[in-house]
C-alpha cells in the first residue's frame, strides 16, 4: 500500500505537470484552443496506468522497472513485455465512464509516435498535438531517459513546433520553470 501511494503521487505529479505544460504550450502556440478542455485532457491522459496500478500491480511494477532501467517510455516497456497498452485501458475507462471525446482522444494518443503522425492544422489536430507536446515536454524535463530517446524527443518537439534549436532550448527552460508550480 505504501508503494502504491508513492506511485499514485508520481502519477498525479506527472498528470498535473503534463496538463500545465499543455496549457502553457497552447497559450504560446495555439491560443484559440479551449484551455479548459486541454487541462482536463492533460490531467487524465494517463488514466489507463491506474488500471495497471490497481488491478495488475506486478505488471505495473515490471513495466516501471524496465522503463527505468532502459530509459524507455512506459509504453515502450509495455510493448517489450508484450502487455496491453495502458492507453487502451484509458480508452476503455473513458468509454465506461462516458467521459468527453477530447479526454478519450488524449488517452488514446499522447505518444511520440502519435505526434509524428499529426500532419494537419485543423483545430482537432492542433488539440491532439498540444496534448502530445505537453506530455512529451513533461517527460523530457523529468524522466531518466536513454541517450537515444532524449534527442529523438527533442527533435520531434522542435519539428512539430517548427522552432529552431535556440527557441527549443528557451522553451525547455520555460518548461523547467513550470515545475516550480507543480
């Protein structure tokens, strides 16, 4: 129970930080989007992990251990261990609880791979892009990632925002400053 409490604290820390990053990035790059919807979606994008934590604690522990050891994303460790994606569990929860479509989309699509697939400029694409970017900037600034993952994430964020290396470094400095609020 003590370990679970620590994991819940880490879960909510990341959720709050990712939502804060999402809202910050949207204010800077997509101010026409609904900050309230972005906040809710950013806060709940990882709720599928709670299914693992609550119902499959040994699987959760194995996923966390592998992602920590190898500097992986949680989703990479799920895949390597041939376990269902927590994103899938998040979608199931959204459907079961009848949560808004924007929250369901955030649960389904907040990964690096998904970010790379967003090519459009529609409000729906911009919303999904901001959710991915909020999650990824939070992960990049906090998590112990492998030396291969860090530049891969940085490049994807820079490409998505169409910013220079100097602009990206300034942005990440601002993202680090947001941690104080968390």
